[in-house]
């Protein structure tokens, strides 16, 4: 029986008894549970669509796994929305199911076939002499690239061998680790960073407690003995090795820069232990977060390891064969520090920097030597340690001009061989030989031809807080300052903040999906973190030296990562300026794969719910289906609410001086009285934490909500014109006059339907910060499109400045505020209550664009009186 028919049957006859009321409430709660699940999937789909659109800009790196994962997530959430709608309405939607099946078939047809490997009979170790790029699936990108250089180019590289992906799989299977990994992966949540830390610790501890199977251990140690013989002096002191990660996908389309472990100066007796540490780093917290953001599944996370001779580095560093941030500068950039390379790539020591023009003769343009007071060196105990740089070398350049030019020559050869700019790590050994340790494709942030200006002028009227530093990734970002000094700060990092840290660490990748910009006291553009910020297209300034000291937590700042400046407050002049960057992915096969599948996901054809074409038969994409379901779901929930309100049993009217007809449905502990025995309740009988906070704002005395609003004549005529053009059955087609608050002690869903506009506010406000959220939507109005759009921009401006993540399209505003304490959430709800009253009927006033900023600022200043002269 359909749910509404069941409810009607409960009302037939005489007065409703307690048992019937309980059945009615149970039926409503079941329907509302489906409604909440449907909305959750709708939100997920909106985020997926937005993320795919960002990827189609061509500026963010992604791989085939991302496309497969997002495609499947689209189908899953759309199917779940169909099921929830069917449960809410008590009837099937066969046309929607057929349309979804057709879309799924289209997506599958566009899927690029990927070879299925059996991994049978693959060796556990392979010498570099037997490898090349064709073996990348067995040994990972880092091993394959080094072996290719060794075998094809006359460029020095470390001697060594690869411990293959077959070895990794054998280790996992022999120790029965697959079940724990599969169990843990279900808990991983990119938003709830605490879950990532939890599963990382659980998986890594299990790997470190496991044993390397005897056959694998023997293969690794035998390969080491052969390497020792190759290097020479097999009867003398055993050689120490470097164990470097070489995961599948690393150093290829995605860099994974700094996400996995490298262990230097490893003696023979520790090789198996350090091998476990390297493969355990596949599940470090930052690596898990990186893969989640790039939509790489746990099944695709496989680790090979490079075992190479240790290069006792006199100096080391990074070389870019093209400027990573300025497309107009086809130059080679070299960073150098004394000792081993981690101090350079981790941004611990400021490096010497060298810049060469490629054509025609590798001319050295700049050479800057800086003080280098410490270095990383290998010691006799098989460890590495930070030691002081002798005073007579602290100011001495790490490289002379001959070696700079020799290294640049190697860079040009690598760029030519691999077919594109390279990010190279190198070392200078004790014999004066330059050695290439690894190379990977360099991500270049490029500007479109019509907007190649990469510097912004100084903006007057805004306090300049700090400037200078090194730009790792260009762009403009704005948000409140949040200081990150350790793992706990990363876990607590809020959406939409500007990350400020003393160090430029690759571990900050866990916060990058949420950050608007990054500022650090140290670091350099050749470091791992800088590479990651370019993948995330995140405005970043490094080496500011004083950022942590001069930028207080919570202060809103605007980061200009074109000119290296940080301003106090929101600098709208910069945020309104478009600096379009051209894509780094647009020509790749993986991009074209996403482009084809996106045609079955993104386009929206069903736009007008009142049109006769707004029908399941006309759904052609995922976006069409979710739009249709979203509209029908609200109709279902409001239809049920209208029914029970008419009967006066399940819902109760709020008696308060508000400009709306508001009914409350209490799911439990939202009211201090039993609403089933009353026809009305008052505001002081509301004990739901979020609803009480919202009402406090809506009933604010300063708003004087019962006074008539000033009306602009043009706006009034716009409203009248719209009413005359609407069909006679408008009362049924518009959102209606009743509004609903569905509440519990810590939960609220408030649906405000006043005249021609509606707002939906879904919120949880409890004791656990990570669970707290506000989702807010606003749409509609009584005037024309232009005036409605202006009111939407007023709301957008206010919410942006209040720390919400906001998206506005035409007259529709969506906003989110999450993972803050209960007091902060309650404060935002109070503000939203005032904002809803303040902006009612405002579209009739919005006769020019200047009023957008004027009214937004008036609200933020607490000036709620819309002046009659403003409407003149």
C-alpha cells in the first residue's frame, strides 16, 4: 500500500488513538529516513559533478583509477536516489531505472579497456639491466625510469635492482593482510581525517609485525649479494643500500611526491626490516588521503621497491628542466644543498639556486648561494644524521659553473628522451661525479594566451601583512588562517581555511583538499610539497619566514600567489579577477576518456519543473535523473507534511511573530511538551539546540520583522508582471505557504516556503565537532531574474564572510559550514535566522548592483533597517 494511502486510512473514522498516532509517526520517520538518504546521495553527486568539471579544466592531475571510481560512484548514488524515491512514494519508477541502465551502458562503452594481469610466475626481484619502461607494471615508475636511463643514456645512475609488485602481493597474501586492509578501507573518509589516521596506524602496525616470507627474503638477499659483487670488493665491508618506494602510479601521471618512504644507508642486516617499512608507507596517512582525493582504490595501491647502492653525497638537490610556475620561462632551475637530498626535497634547508637559459648555449643567468648551516650525512652505524656544515663551507656554493652546466646537460637529455619537462633528483658523489637519482614528469602551471599576465599590482586600501617568499603555485585564495604544527592540527583542519605552517611538509597533503591557500615560513619550489600544491592547483607561497608569527589564527586573509602578497581581510578586487590557467592534462588519453564519459554525466536538460518536458522519459544524463528525483522528493515530503498538518496531529503550529506559517514535526526531544496533544507551541517550548538557535536569530528584536518593507516601484511592477504571466494554478505549482521544521534534540531540517522563494536548512549541532554541519540552500523570489540574482549575491557575500563554503548559480545559493564546535554552529544558525528575515522580499529592492555590497555590509554591521532611500 502506498504510504499516503496508509496514512489516510489511519485518519478515517473517529478520533485518532495513541496507537494510530504512533503508526503515523513511524510511517513519517520511515519516509523521512529515505528522504535524508536521498539528499545525502544528491549532495555526493553534486560534489562528484563539480569535481569532474574541475578535472575537465585540465589543470589537475588524475589517472585512470579516478575515472573508473567516479563513474561507479555516479551510478551507485543515482541508483540509491531512485530506490529512495520509490520507497518514499510507495511506487516503482521503471522509466528512471531504464534510463539509468542506458546511461550505465553508455559509460561502460566509453571505458578504455585496460589489460588484466595475472601476476603468475613474475619474479620477486629484477636487476636494472633487465628493465625498462615496459616493465613499469612490475617494478613501478621510479625503478623503470632509472633502469631506462642506465640502459639507454650515457648518464650516471645508482646501480641496483627492483623488488617487484609480485613480491609485495606475496608478502600481503602470505601474512593474510588482505582482510584487515579491506576492513579498514571501508572506514576511510577524506572529510573525517581522524578515520584516515586510525586506519593508517592499524594497517602499518600489522605490516611491521608481519614476517617477510622465506622465499622472498632469500630472493632479496641473493640480489643484494649480486649487487655487492657488481659494485666491487665482495670480500670487504658490505655495501649499504638505499631503499626507495616505487609504487604503481608513482612518478607518472600522478607524482605522489613525498608520500612514500625512502630509507638511506641501510646495512645488509636491516634490509628486510626497512623493506617492510617502505611497503608500510603505502598506507601512511598522507598517502591514503592523497589516493582518496585522486579516487585511487585500495586495490590499485601496490608497492615495488628500488634497492640501490648508497651514493655518499657531497651535495644533492633537485633540477627542473622548465619553470614549474612560469610558462614563459623555458629555463632550467637547480636547487642544491650540502649532503644528502632529503633536506632539499623536504624544504628543511634553504638551498643554493641556479638558473640557466636553455638556448642557445645553456647560459647561466643567476647563481645564488645562501647560508647552509646543517646537512644530512650517512654515518658508520647504518643511519643518517643531521650534522653541522663546516663554517668555511656554509657560504660556499655547492656547485661550480662546470658542474651546473653538466647537470643542465643531463636535464636536457632527460627531457628529450622522456618527451617532456622533468623533475629530477640528483647527487654529487665524493669523487665529483654527478648522479641522477630519479626523474619524473614535471607538472607545469601554464597560463592561457589571453591571460598570460602572472603578476598583480599592489591593492590599495587593504593592509599588507606579509610579502615575498617563493611562489610554488600561482592563484588567489581567501579564508581564515589556521595554523598547522603537527598531525593533530592536520586532522582538525577546517574546510575553506588558509593553511599556515612553519614547515613545507608533504604531510600537509592531508589538508590540501580543504585548503584555500598555503603559506609556510620555510621551503622551496623544488620540494615535494610544492609539487603537490601544483597538482591540487592550490595557491601557495613558501619561505615567507615570518608567516606563522604575523598571521594570527582566525584572521581572514587574501593570498595573492601571483605576486607573493598576503592582505588582511577579503580583497574582492583580487577574488573577482580571473586568471585562467590552461590545462596540463587536456592532450592526454586519460583526459579524453573522462571527457567522453562526462557527456553521460554532466549535461542538464531538465531545468524547469513546470515544463511538460520535465519527465523521466526525457532524462538523458545522471544530472537529469538526480534533478528530477530531487524535485519529486521535496514534493513527496511536503505532501506528507501538508496531510498531517491538515489533520493537526503529527505536526504543531508555532505561535511566534514570524512572517511565515511554520509547523513543527518533533522526531524526539525537540520540544519540552507533547505536541501530539496540542495545536500550538511557543518558541520558549523549543529545546532542539539547532532550532532554538535559528529561532533566536529570526526573532531578533532589532529586525522589527513586522514592519512593512520599503518597496521600489520597479521591483513592485516586476512582481506584478510575474504574477500576471504565471498560470492560474500557480498556488499549486509554487512551493506553497506552509513551512516546516523537522526537529530532534540535536538535529533540524527547516524548510521555509514563503511566496515565490524557498530555503532549506539541514543541520546537526552536537558535542562531537566532526559530526556537526550546516547545509543551507536558498532559491527563488518574486521579482525578475536580475533582481533575484542580486539578492542571491547578497546572501552569498554574507555567508562567504561568515566562513561558509558557498556556491551560487543564478538565484540559487548553496552553502556548507562543518566540523566546528556546537557554540560556533549555534552562532551561525542565529546569523542565518537573522539573514532569512533580513532578506525576505529583498528582491523587490534590488534595482542596481551597488546595493549588493551595501546591503551585505549593512547586515554584517548589524544595521537591519533597509532605508527607504535605498529603494528609491
